[in-house]
C-alpha cells in the first residue's frame, strides 16, 4: 500500500554552510517554513491535519457517546438502519450494531491518528538507526544492512505488515508495530542515500580537516544535512500509515470488539449494507481519504519548499 | 545482454536465501508455534506433540530449515491448512484470475495515465493541467477498498450497469480450460461468456488501477515537463523538424524512462490492492485466497506466496531494466 514517491530531482537538502547554520532556526528550515506559509496547498493540508488533530484530541468532549457504546441498539432492526437525519439524537444515523455513527467517526479519528503517528515514529526511528549505521559506517556494515533492507523491500508493504501482525496477534498495537516495521526499509534507504550524497560535500571535508571524530561528523554534520528527504517522506508516510491501518483493520486484523470505533472496521461492516445504508461506507471512507489528503498535501509542499531547485526561483 | 541477465539472477539468490530464512523464522514464531497454527487454539498438548513429531517441528532448527529448503527447491510449498490442497495447485487455479484483473488495471492505468500526464505537461498551468494534478492527488490518497465501494455502489447497485461481484454470472455455463475467463470464452467461441467475464473485470479493474494511474500521470507529467525544455528539443526545433516528430521521437521517448521504472514498481501496490479489491468484489482470485489465509493463519500459503511474489518482483524489475535498452540507446552502449 505504501507509495514510495520518487524523489524530486535534486530532492536532497541543500548543503547549508555549517558556519551559518548555528541551530537557531536560521537557514534552510526557516526558509522552508516561510515558503510553506505562502503555499496554499500547504495551508489546506495543515488546516485538514489541524482539524483532525483537534477532533482526535478533543474526542472525549466532542463525541456524544463512547466509541464502543451502542446507544441506539433498540432503534435498529435487521431491515432498517436509520440514516442521517432520520432519527432524533443521532445526527449521522446509526450503524448495524446500534452505534452512533457521529461518535464512532470522532473516536475513529483518535484511533487512526494514534496508529498513524506511533507507527510512523517507529518506522522513522528504526529506519534512521539502520540508515545512520549504513550511511555513517559504510563498508561491510552498510552491505549487510542494505541486503537486509532489500529482502524486506522484496515483499509488498501490506503483505509484510500482515505477516508481522499475524505473529503479534490481533490488536491495535500489533497494527502499529506491523505498519511501523514495514516502513523501516524505506526510511533506511532514503537516509542512507541522502547521507551518501552529502559525503563528498566541502563542509564534510572541512570538518575532517579540522580533525573532528567520525562520530561527530556523522551525527552533527552529515545527519542534520541529510534529514530533508527523510522528513518529507515521514509526512507522506503518515498518509499511507493511516490508509494502511484502515486496510489492516478492514481485513479484520484489528482485534477487539466488532463495533470498535475504527474507520477501517466501520467499512468492513458496511459491506453487507451497501445497498440500503451506503453512508456507513462513505462517511468513514471519506474521513480516511481526507486525512490522507491532508498529510500528502503538506508533505508535497514540504518537499517543494526544501527542494534547492525550486528554492532559487 | 545474457551476461547482464545472468548477473542479475545471481544477485537475486542471496536475497531469496535471506527471505527464506526470515520466513522460516517467522513460522516458528507464530503464536503457539506452527502446530497450534495447524490445529487451532484449543488443541490438546498430546495433539500438538503428535503434529510436532509428524512435521518434524521437534527436531533441531537447522535440520528443519534444510528440510524446508530442500522441499522448496523442488517446488514443494506444502499443503494449505484451510483447504488441504497443495499450495502450488491452489495458486495455479487462482492466479489467472488475479493476473486477468491486474492486466485490466494496468491497461487502464497506462492507457489513460501516459496520455493524461503528457497532455497535462503540454498544457502546463492551464485547466487540464490543474485538474489532472488534483485528480492524481485524489487518486493517491483514496483507499483502494473505499474506491471499490464507491464504484460498486454507483455502477452496480444504483445504476445496475455492471455486475457487483464474482467473475462470471451464474446463468452462464462456460467451459474453462485456462482459468483466464475472458481468454477461455474467446478460445471456445463462447463470446457471451467472454463478454460477461470482461464486464465483471471492469469495476475491480478500475478500482485497482486508480492508484497506479495517479502515479503514472504524475511521473509522466513531471518527466515531460523536464524533457520538453531540454537543449536537444530546442535544437530539433531550430533544425525545423516537424512538431509531430519532435513530440514523438524526442520528448515522449526521452520522457518514458522514469515512467517505465515506475510502472515496474507498481507490482507491490497491485498485489496489496488485489487483496482489498477482490475482497470487496467477491472476486475469486489469489488476493481473496490470501485474505482467508491471513485469517486462518494458513502459513504455508502465506510463506509460498511471499516467496512467489519476491521472485516475480525481481523478474519484473529485470524486465524493466532490460526494456531501458530498447527505449534508450545510450543504455545499450554501456
């Protein structure tokens, strides 16, 4: 499922002069932020993400009912499921279990964002570790790590996640770990190649001439200057993580109660009622797509903002 | 050329070897071990011990691995827990369905994607360009299974234009030799069966093809934009070549390299997408079989499938690399 978008031409971060980049937020990142603020695409993305974050964090206050609660259990029959506006007290109607669709969408935002953020953090941490070791040490370490990454990349992302989830058992933690681990190879690859492209830069030569240790050069010079594409990828990966999480729980790997408030899960149970209650599929589906759109818009604008080719214009 | 192919296949061996070790360890780490996966959660300790002995799960790991590899090399992928039939046989009956679906999806993605991306670049900054950029963005962010639902609801349920699920209408009694239903219909002269099977492929094919379509549009657009201002295009114009020649032989041909690479990379996406699409459309292919395998923890099937896909992936990438030399003579020289 994960979409590895090809890097934009010259997509690596511009090597800023380390003497100017004193870590006070000047230079590349400040410049990128200023450019982001002027890009309508980035603003739309940020607004979407901000809204969903707000809904996710404030879910206990916003949602009329709990995520697993079935307040409308007495109002549904096997043949009738009240849709939006058809029943008082439930603005978006009920689902087949008697759950309040609005509440479940709100709690679903929390579940999706949690899985997305945790799994991406996991993938980022693991991938960075492997990437630093491979790109920083080189030699046989690089070889071993990259062959391992190749093996993982030879399995489609969703299948890899499914296999990991199968070992871990069915739960939302399993989904987080599964998606996180399946993202490690992408981040490792990206960071390594970004570091390799920086290796021959003049400021690295200067640092070596000054007699700095290899660790200092790798961690304080090479790494910060190689992070651009990785951060862009992380933003884009948040989108795929939300979609992948929904896909895994759509396939039934989420565990927990069948009526659990997860967007992917809601779609699973909407299948049978597609003809009579299509809104049960469209509402959570739209939530997944819009959230993913938000992260994608922001990630793409970030990539543009960091791209030295477009920066000069 | 032959040396390149040989070298690439040789490079594939360590990857497949590593993958087989990982898969082997994966099965041994399934909750409760492989015997529990076979017998279910409620198995008695005696039954588990018996299965462990029968399948050799009690022997040293290295012995187990060698036995497993030996079988694998002879093409023995084991027996499916869910159906009790050999994994390879199950694949052989279901793979044609998925291949048929994937081919329809790819024809849609390439057939629409390349022209659309090209036109968007030619009309850079105008309405067509903007709408294709927005469309491809939506295509990338919409989950496959959600799109499948929308298509199914609109075209199958609401407007009843196309069949909602399955591979063939039950009223049609068709003979199947190859398991490629459309092909079967054409070969046996049962044209109504072929047409019916094709109608069943449209909705899942569209759902599955949309993400690759979106990606192909973007890459084609970006690539054409980069190439159309290249010096050699300017030179060609200065020489007074026909605009058609410039577009066909100079711009499009040079812009195709990254597009071809991208198409090769879509395989993983298509396989993952097939699992989801086939689930929504009750399409009896390998994706749906795999979904059942995930649920039943049918590890021989999952194991076999992952190795199968890894080999397929590598072969497709090899074909993509080789196709460069057809598109780009510069690659041939090196």
